[in-house]
């Protein structure tokens, strides 16, 4: 099994500087590279990442794979001609955490001939999909009686597919002369999960990905971002890649063992059929506290209804696209190490994992907690990043970040178009904003960082977005 030390991680990033800094000096540095009037080319790639029958889904505590409603894909692009190659990829998995996320970035970087600080890998976060943490897998293997979190042969086969897909795509790269941005409103999909509170603001009940409680469904949408945003790359008037960004948990129903890219994947695949010459990619934004619960009763027919609403948002957004010549390209990255929850104790977590009286979820979940604690002890950072073209900026954030981070990012640069993708490195699990910690609730209970994560994340976003 691959394990990364802080030295491994930093050495890979250090290559971008030609080795002019010590590892300690480079530990949590900002990196920025701007190319004026670039001679850009783009190489889109895609490959199947559907798990085999019997493989665990969502960490091993729901039904494993028994069949397939539709496939899971990893879709991305390599951008060439703006310094070292840039790789951006979206994966139809629940999450990639810690060493697993680093391994994906490393594989894509090696295939593209770049460094891992110039690779962003974001999960879409469907739940009938793998939730991959190599560190947690090692912990549960040692128990001998728990279902796999991710099977290593399958995981490594996906890395092989990634390398082959990127290697095959680069020789076919096409020129990029123009870029466009737009947004369209999505109706009756996103709603805030943390809406039912007492008079002191404490969470009473969560409105989940689906909800059958008419009282909860009748409550307000709450704080959301209703806009689906699109960034498209062109070769003159030919649209080559169209990246879509929207914030909601992308689950209509799950737990039946049937693999599916769910309603956001179905919408993306529909756009792909409609425009086979353009690669369509979908990114989930900051949706830690956002789901379709107000509008989704969990019935099977709602999957296609929600897919149509996302598809309608994509169409509405793309109608507004107005290509403009690319004047400059900037890639920025910023390393952070959010503080671990002060309640996490290594020996307590180990005992919980090994206690055979506990349910699978109450043994597997602590393995993710222990993996995060051990990562922070090793001081292996999380990398935030941003691709910037003209007045367009993407923002790549980790884990299940709350919607407030996305809205905050837009307020940092209100005159710029900012498209946010969360669910990058999933090591910290949920990332609430600081004011939500006292309110409690499910998301806070499975947040692996202390409230200080808010200041760390916000400072990182400002570092990336400030011009």
C-alpha cells in the first residue's frame, strides 16, 4: 500500500521551484505562475472508475455493489502552454482522502509531466460510489473482520487508467484561443440541510439528501447558491470543454447497491450526448450543508426529475456564453493544515475500531478520524488551488465545505467570476464555518477539525483570490 510522508509530499511540490527552498521553508508556501498571452492547448480525458461487483460503497457501511444503473467516470483536462502543465479532474466518487487523494494527483502529475501542486482532483460525491482512504483501509485490514473501505487492486487499476488516459490525450491536444463564463439559475434542487433549529439556534433535525417529513420540506430553502456556473474553453468558435459548477449533495437515493452517477451525472451525460464534440465536466461546489431534501422525497422517479432540473440549469447557463480572447493564465496554490478536533484521541479511536460490538459504521468511521489525526501529526498539508483566466477564477477546496465558504469567496472578489469546486482532499470530512459549531447537528458531529479551520480556510481563499 502506498503511504506518503510529509517529506514525500513536499519533495513532489518542491520540484516546481527547482529545489531552491528547504522542505521546511516550502511546507505551507503560496505558489503562483502567470503567463501573458499564452499559446494554450487543452487535452480532455475521461475514463471509467466504476467499482467491481462486491466492492464497498460509501466507506463500507451501506450495501456493496450488486449492479449498475449507470457508470462512474473521471473526467478532466490537461492545460498546456501556461508554464508546467495544469491538470483539473472531477471524479464520480464519494471522496478521495489523505494518501488516496495525493496518489491520484501524483499519478496525473507524472502522466502530464508536471508537479502535484498543479493538479486539482475534486470528487462529485455521489454515495453509491467508492469513498477511498488508503490510510483508513490499512487500519481496518488490521482488524480482519471489517469490509474494505477501498480494494487496493481496484484503486491501483484506476491510477493506471488515469496515467493511460492522460498520456493518450496529450498528443491530441487542441489549441485554446478563447474562454467564456456564464451562469444559469437551477430551480427546485438545492436546499439547506440545517434549517430546523430551536430558539437558541441549535439544530433539531437535519433535512437530508431526501426527506419525507412534510413539515421539514415545507420550510424555507435557507442559505444556498442557486446558480449553476459554466466555464468553457474554445478554439476560435469551437467549444472544446465545458465545466459546470453547482452546489448540492448529488444524491436522489442510495444504499441499494446499484452504482450510479445520480442526477448530476445523468444531467452531465445528457449534455455530453447533445454535444459529443465538447467534453462536459461537472463539479460539486461547497455542499456540506446543502442537499435536495426540500424537493426530494427519495422516490426513484425523482432522480430523473432532479437530473432534468440540473440539465435545464446547464442549458440556461450555456446560452449566456460569450467567448473572449485569453489574455493571461494564472495558476495559484496554497497549502493549509487545518487543526484536528481536540476531542480526537488516538488510543480511544483505536479501541473503538477494534471493538467488535460496534456496528460497521461505528468502526469504519473512526478509521477515517484516526487517519486524519495521524496525517496532521505528520504535517502533510492540503493544497487549495485556483485557475485564473482573464477575470474568471476557479477555486478548488477540500472536503465537505459549507456553502458559506463559496459565498464568502464570491464576496472576496465581487467583480470577478468565481466558480468553486469542493470535495477535493476529503481528509477533514465536513468543514463547517466557525459560527455553526455551537449549533451542533450531524455535520458538526462528523467535522474532523476544530472551529479554527474557518480562519485557515478563509485566509487560504484570500491568498488565492486576491489580485
